[in-house]
């Protein structure tokens, strides 16, 4: 019995790493990053439930389904990151930077949680990215504990990539698992 549990845990771990690699590969053109992450969430969810085809087949099928509106969402997220960087630079030179800086970081953390959760909502079957953003925002407000866990997972992913940049190739898999685990089942 114990040996089977060990192998199951190792299989889950390898599924997360493979998902991370597939998300990194599909995210090479930056505008496909959101669709790739949503497909990763779907693949991890189905692998965790034990349903569906092999992981890579599930991933690419999900990627084709989510790619339709994902490019606009990814461009919007990229624009938000640029605006945040500019705001952070400007806020550093203003009076009251000691209050404004942490407030901007808090806002960025909430926006990151909503963005990651949006991909999870799309992975769960929502065809419209616009409605998925609204659903993700409602879920984030309704379950702040889950949002805090997801923010911690995203923060840990950032720290891991900062410490060892090669982990950028696989960190999306565990983050997709965190998005699926902290999201509400629809």
C-alpha cells in the first residue's frame, strides 16, 4: 500500500514538472502565456482527477481551446506590468513613498492573484476571458484565505525563479496546481 502511494506522489510531481515545461514552451511568444497557463491548469486538474488522455495531449488540446481570447488578456497583463513598473518608479520619487510603495505592491499582488485565477476559471470551462476575469475577481473577494494561499504560491514562484532562473522552465506547473487547488470548483 505504502509503495503505491509513493509512486502516485512521484507521478503527480512529474505531471507538475511536465506541465511547467509545456507552459514554458507554449509561452515563448509572450502573447500566448495566458492561454498556455490556462491549458496548464486544465491539464493539471485532469491529471489530478485521473481523467482524460495523457498530459501533453490534454495540454495541447486545452491550449488550442483557450488561445482564442488569451492573447488579448496576456497583452493586457503585460500592459499592467509596464504601468506598475512606471508607477513604482514615479512613486519612489514622490513624498509619501513609504506608504504609496507598499500600497502599489499590495495592488500588484491582488492583480496577480486575479490574473492567475482567471486562467484557472478559463481552464474550468469558461469560454469568455472577460467573464472569467469577473468570476476570478468575485472568487478572490469571496475567499480571501484561498487568495492569500495563491498569492503565497505566486510569490514563492517569483522567489524561486529569482534565486535560480532555470526554474522558470518548470515553475508554472506547481503554480497551475496551486491555482486549481485554491479555485472553486465550477
